[in-house]
């Protein structure tokens, strides 16, 4: 793993981590521990979300120039609620992941990102697919998504509520912000 201090604009410094192929063993261990926790959670009716360190770590492993934000030092008013940063493109990145085919992703009531990635672990066998979406938090593609009750993300966010919707249904199947195909198909076991 590479650790690096990155300066973003005049208001923010982050400590970022970028994973390398030699870190796949640790990512596989994290995945297997999560699977065991997920299985034990069924006994207690507790849902176990995918670890962010796994999904964000895979993005840094596969996407050139991307670092996972571990720590931030910001001036007052700086935006710090994001997952990763691409130092080559200077883009703020949101990462979402799911372990079920019919994902339901929850977003901050005030998201801030230039593009986002979705990591699909629905196979539950260590295989994953990564999708890239050229959609920002202020784009009409994101703001106009409607929930099951017909309320848009923009309306929910203005009310301080969290948007929730299926990335697969809204963006992948409709080829919005992407071509509907993963940019990476990987396997933690290989």
C-alpha cells in the first residue's frame, strides 16, 4: 500500500492510500471476514454492509491515480465528505458497493462528487465488477432520479433527506453515465 499526502486546492490536504496487487491478499481476507460476519448477522437479523475499505480499496487498486481518503486536514468550509480522489484528473470520487443483485444505495443528503464508481459483489464468491459513471452530484442525471414514491433526489436533498435508489436499475440497465458494461471484472481469489 502506498500512503501519500495530497493537496486539493487551497483548502484541503488528505492522507490517501493506494492499494497494489500485493495488497489483494489483505482485501481477500477482509472479504472473507465480512462474509463470515454477514452469515452470523442472519442469526441476529442484522444486515452487514460491504466494508468501504474493500470497495474503495479496489477502486484505488484498479484506477490509475486514485487514492482513498483516510484523513483530511481542511480549512473551514472545505468539502471533506468524499471517498477517493484522483490526483491525475483532480476529480472527487464517490464509491458505492453492493452484495445483492437488486442493490439499494444510500447517499448523503449533501453529496459532493465529480464521478462515481459502483462495485458489484453480488456473486458472493470473491468475483466483482466495477462500473464507472461520468455523473456528478450536481448533474441532472443524478438530481432527477426518482424514488419509489416519485420524489427526486434533488427534492430529497433540499429537505435534508438521504436519496436511496438502485444504481443497477437507474444507471447500468439504462446506460446512463456508462455503457452498461463493467470497466473491470476481477476476482479476489486470483
